[in-house]
């Protein structure tokens, strides 16, 4: 036993907007097919936020569920960290809007923008706060309305993404919890996956031949993602002196089934021990890892005491992992 303070997951929650868009629906809009999307990505459907439904709305629902599961009242929260690339407003941050909606006024609250790695980044920040003793009860959220910035005439991107949110409540614990986190970024590849408009660079739709939208070179992103995830998984095992067979569950970023399978192969892990939800909601960016984690917990697959490996890769590029004893 050491004096270390761990950040332990006390409760999880998630939320998907009601409206479902199937691959068949998309095939009515662009030249694609259910078969193409399924075989290349594993995605069958995605959820789309209703008009007026925002990232904070999704974050709020996911947070309520996580708080309930943890048995924590909003006024007990002493930090909110929210991963998102699609905030409601430029400012205040979505974390501040969420804080007020929950009635957790007074605690620090801020957003983290690391694209699809947003939740793993946010979890890492929260873990550091808890380990240092600066916070005891933290709400960590990943929430996105990515469909708001898709070009629905671009079949190479619009079939991949969806809206959704997930949340966890972390509590300081003397026994066990997050064992290590590992974050990386490489800003040199920004143009392979980006949305090139912004406040300071200006909103110049004419330069990129459309408005606010996601642009991606999919096959290049694929290769970088597999390589980066392989390396961060190795780094995590090494840092903890673990054999790859000791991991009970892989809870990966849900972007593409083939990327997930490549990481599972690296870990010599049968797909039965990998949480896959991408078929149900596509790539929800920051929402994806906590959505998968919540499904893993609520379905009863993940049990207390098991070793979980979370990982993500996204625009930036950013990537990272978290190893935890649930
Ligand atoms: N339906 C039908 N055909 C499509 C299509 C769609 N939705 N999207 C692209 N195509 C076509 C392309 O136009 C191309 O046609 P061409 O050969 O006539 O030029 C062909 O399919 C192959 O394109 P390519 O991009 O090489 O396919 P791919 O096997 O790499 O699959 C992705 C494309 C996007 C599914 C894949 O690259 C991928 O998943 N990349 C990672 C994306 C990702 O996860 N990003 C987020 C990371 S956080």
C-alpha cells in the first residue's frame, strides 16, 4: 500500500440523441451503400441531434446518468472537464454552461479540445487534479455534435460521424483507479483531418469551397491512427510492467472497426474482450470512449477489479491512452 491517491470511476453515463440516420438513409443522399459503409467502417447507423439540441444538452443528459450511477449530487462536484470540438458557443465554455445547468456553480469548469482524443485528454487532466489532491470528485465528459460541421454531400466524411455524449464521475480513492495515462500530439499533420475555419484565422468559406466542415484524407488518417495506437498501447504496457494478456477489456475510440481490430490484434486480444459500439453510433469524437465505457459497465461486461485499457486517436493529430483498474 502506498500513499498514492487514485482517481476511481464511481459512475458512468451516456446519451444519444433520438434521431437515427441509417446507412440506407445516407445512400438516398450520396452515392454510397450500406454494404460499403459496413465493410469499410463497421458503422450501421448514427444518431443526429435535433434542431436546437446542442452539445451541452447531450452532455447534461450523460452527466445526470453518471452522477446517479455514482450516487453523487451536483453540489459535491469540485471540477468539471469537458472534451469537445463542437462547443455550443465560442465562449463561455460548454463546461461552464453544463456546470450551471447541473447546479454545480462555483467549481472550476473548462473545455479541452483534442478532437477525438478529447475524453482521454480530459480524463488525464482530471486524474492529475485528483492525484495532486486538488480535487476529490470530478465530472469528466466527452460530448459532441459533429454532424453540425459535416458536408452532407461529401460521402468520404458524412458517413463516418455522429452525435453523442458520455460522462464519468471520478472520486479520489486510496486503493485503486487510474493507473497511468499517456498523451501525445503531432501538429505537423493537421491537414489530414481538420476543420480549417475559425475565429482568429477567420471564417473564409470561399478558400475551402464550403463553410464550416470536416475535411479528411481518410486512408492516410487510417495508417497514422493504427501506428499511433500501436505505439501508445506498447508504451502503456511497458510503463506498468504488464504483459498484454493481463488486460481484461479494451475500450477503444469508436471510429472504425478495422482500426479497432488492428489494436486488438496488437494486444493478442479476442474481439469478445473488446467493447465495440461504433456500429450503433459511428464516430462521436470525444463522446466515443465514454459511450463505449458506459455500455461496457451497464451491460455487466466490465466488473469491478478488472483492468481496462482506454485509447483514442483524433485530429491534431492527438492520441492517448488510460489504463485503469475499474
Ligand atoms: N461510399 C462509397 N464509396 C466511397 C465512400 C462512400 N461513403 N467514401 C469513399 N469512397 C470511395 C472513394 O471515392 C474511392 O473511390 P476511387 O477508388 O474510385 O477513387 C474508394 O472509395 C476508396 O477510397 P479510400 O479513401 O482509399 O477508401 P478506404 O478503404 O481508405 O476507406 C475510410 C475510407 C474513410 C472508411 C477509411 O480510410 C477510414 O476509415 N479512415 C479513417 C477515418 C477515421 O476514422 N477518421 C477519424 C479518426 S479519429
